C-alpha cells in the first residue's frame, strides 16, 4: 500500500473506535424516556463496530470501500449529533449531556470525514498549513477535555479541578497563539523557527496533560478519586491526548523534508508511523514466521532534488476566483432524523484564498 493508503488506514483505525465510543456516551447520557434517540445511538454503535472489524485486515480495494462506508456513516452521525445539539440548546432535551460535549463530538466527526475525503481524493495541503490546522484543532479539543474533566469531578476534588483548569488555560493560550501563526503565515506558509519552537511548547504541555490523563484514569480505576467520569471516558480522553501528540510529532517530522522553496509544494509525504504504545492489530501472515507489518518500516526518505526549471523564485500567489477555486464538494445523504433548522454546508479549511495552496472541502446537507 502506498503512503496515502497507510494514512487512510491509520485514520480509520484511530477514529472509528472513537466514533463508536461517542455513540455509547450519548446513549448513556440521554434521558431514559428518549427511546428513539437511544435506539439510534445504539445503531451507530453497532455500525461503527462492524466497520472496526472490517478495518482490521483490509486489502487495498476493500480499504476504499470501508472508507466510503465510514464517510457515509459519519455524515449521517453528524446530522444526528446536530439534532441532539440543537435539541439541547433549544432546551427541548434533558439528560446529562453537555451541549459542548456534543459540539466537541461533532467537530471530531467532521474532522474525521474531511480527512477521509482528503486522503481519498489526494487533495493537497502544504505541510506548514497542515501543522497549524492540526494545532488549532487539537488545542481546542484539549481545552474541552480539560473542562470536561473539571466538570465531571466531584466538587470536593479541588486540587484536580484546579489542575484541569490550569491545563484548560494553557491550551487556550496555545490555541490563541496558533491562530496568530495561522494569520501571520496565511499568505506565505513556511516553517519559521518560532513556529517550530511554539510546536515544541505545545508538545510539552501535551505531554504534561497526557500524564494528568493517566493519573485520572488510574485513580478512577482504583476508586481513589470522587467523580462521575466513566472509566471508559477517561481512557477515551487519554487516547485522544496520545493521538494529538502523535499527529503534531508526525507533522513536525514532515517539516524536516522542506529544505527549499520548491519543496514547499512538492515535498513527499512523510512516512506514517503508528504511536509507539498502540499495538498493531494482528493480521494473518502468508508466511507464519514473518508477521505482516501493519505499516511499512520507517525508511529515511531521500530528499528529492529540485529540478532547476521547477524552482520558482517565489510562490505564485493569486487571489482565488470562482473559476480557480479548488473546492471538492460532497453531498451528504439525507438522514432519517429531521433537523430542527436546515443545515448549512460545512467548509474546511474555513479560509482559503489563494492557489495552489490547499484544496477546500465542502459538505452539503440536504
Ligand atoms: Fe475528544
């Protein structure tokens, strides 16, 4: 399988179980008399579960089919999450689900969907922009996680609540600074040294937060902390913290390949490597003495030589017009659940005003 396929497989293997768990958390947080919504959450749980089984040992052909199934399921799940969120913010639904929790789950479902579309269409995003977009996404996700922990702990657990708020503040500051880098580098994205320093700071805070997540998980497991956090949720938060660290490290690694202006647009994709503590699912090997590797071993990639004729003196930047815009449009199937208000299209990334930078993805809901 090629690098793009490895990345797609890696995305599916991480996000499908996360989506399944979201369906579980919604099912247990809904009021018990909401049988239709609870049944729907259980259906999503089962559908994600069957995709998780399929993605364990796919071949190249089945991977594409699984990715399409996952995308369709996600787009339906996004509409379900929208309905639940709208009902919560219109105060027509009770239960123990925070609106921010559902919004958080919806953001993750959108991101997963957009990544599937990107990886299947081979759309382009330059590595610096990819890094900044990931930092924006994950820093906000980590803010939310810190707040969820603070609000699910027993009010008497002052020390841990304070620690959780401290992480929320730290990630909030990092999120604001990532927005500043996004703005400063929007027109001429490149890995300037301060962005690399900032990314390493984010990794440092992320490592501390990962340790905090482990502590919460272990204290819950040994019944040494007062809270209403289900152990499964604590594990889920820890897995996402690890994924955040893995993705930022992977992108920083990819910036190593950018050495000259021509690489800005033609640098090869870096090798994909799984997080070291994620066990690879075991696939049957044609030769039992040689286990099938889940990912190709990491090889140092030769740096491509930039043909003189292709070296641009400066990136050619031009404003996008409706004719030159590179927008990939996907139409979501209408879900059984009737939304409270008509859904607007989702566009990612939200900003894109020059070529040949980033392909933009638009998802329409009927
Ligand atoms: Fe999350």
